[in-house]
C-alpha cells in the first residue's frame, strides 16, 4: 500500500506569491517597451501636444513673435469673424471641399470597379493609377500644374479646340479654383486602393443571386455593391473631407504664393499662413487654427451621426 502525502491546504482567497525572478522579468519587459516607445512619446509631447497647448493659449493673446504675448481674451475671435478676407477664405474652402471631395471619390470608385475585374497587367494598372497619390503633394507637381493651366499652355490650347476660350485658368479668378480641384481629383490613388480592398470583400454569391433575380448591372451596383462597401465609402468620405479642409500646398504653389488672383484660391490654411508667418500675428493665426479644428470636429461628428442611416455593417446585420 502506497502512502501519498497530501499538500497542506492553502488559505482561501490567497494565491502563491510570484517568484521574484518572474516579477523582475516582467518589469524589464515593461521598461524595454517604454524605452522603444520613448522616441514616439517624446515626439508627441514636444512636437504635437506641446505646440497644441501653446497655440490654444496664444489664441487668446496678442502675440507677434517679437514681444511677449499679451492676454486679450476673445478679441482675436471677434476680429476674425468680422474680417472680410477670413470670410472669403471660408467661402473658398467650402467650395473646394464640396466640389473636390465628391468628384475625387467618384473617380476613385469608378477606377476601382474597373480594376476589380480580372485582366492581364492588373498590377501595372494599379501601380500607374496609384502613382499620382505619391507625387501629387510635392512642390514640383504644383509648379507643373501651374505651367499646364497658364496662358497659351496645354489646357488653354485644348479648350480652344472645343470653342471654349477662357484663357489660362491660373490668371482667371473664376476658374483658378477648378485647377486646384483638378489637381485633387488627379490624386485619387489612395481612396481607389481602399475602394478596391472593399470590393474584394463583397461575396460573389450576392451578385449571382441578384443576377438570377433579373437584376442588371446598375441595379446590382446600387443594391449589392454600394451597401456592402458602405463602411469603406464612409471611411473615404471622412478622410478626404478632412484632407480637403487642410489643403494648403497646392493652393500656395499654383497661385505663386499669392493665393489669388483676387483671393480666388485663398483657402483657409493659406490665409492662416499669411496672418501667422507673413504678418507675424501668431495670436490671430492660432485662433484661426483652433476654429478650423472645431469646424472639422463638427463635420466629423455629423458624418458619424449620419452613418447610422446609410452605412451597413455586417456585424449589425447579424
């Protein structure tokens, strides 16, 4: 007969203490994690969070970079709302957002639908269509775009063939904003790739069932494709709207740093740059920056609220 010695009963509610070596090992792993994260944390505090807090304070001060800031309360905001050029910048920016964002997304979705079909050289086509998104934001492309839309340039000569003699768009206050819109639309590669990823996730069984029910291409697109890619569409609308509100480089370069003519390309950030870095009114510029942040936050909130009515998530359907 074998005698088995039972272990002494452990008091209820108490766990054995972890070995000291194990605690030290976890502590070292945590320290190593924070050490690897330290460059990002330092960059966030010094280059993002710190300047944001400082600009929030400067928004309520009179500050010109050459003298200590002087607290003036809401005077910057009051002056800003009464400034005709600020109102013009808001008008130009809203026009740019409303025109450029839908057209860019429509083109991106159309090309994504074409590229979703299997054909030879598919990878080459995708790379070619995505390329403008990589180089479109560069200053050199802005100069090229300015040359294309100048007087007697390619666009000017091309429109004359069709009997449309408007001259160069760059010098025409009525058309120069559409040169910026065209540059934005040309950079449709990023939303196109996102649309393409969403189209790849649509089950083919849904198309087959719709085709058996007699649905044509347009009806399949409206009743199957759009609802299934609505989360991707919402993401692209949100992202591109925010980017459109922040447009600066193309407007500044194409207009030859004048944001004109006649303030025709005076987008919000261009006027902010003029007030802050050309006129040294950093307090006023900070007030403009925080107004833009609040405006973009409101637009984002409206989009998130509206998604309940037109965005269909697979988990919610289940």
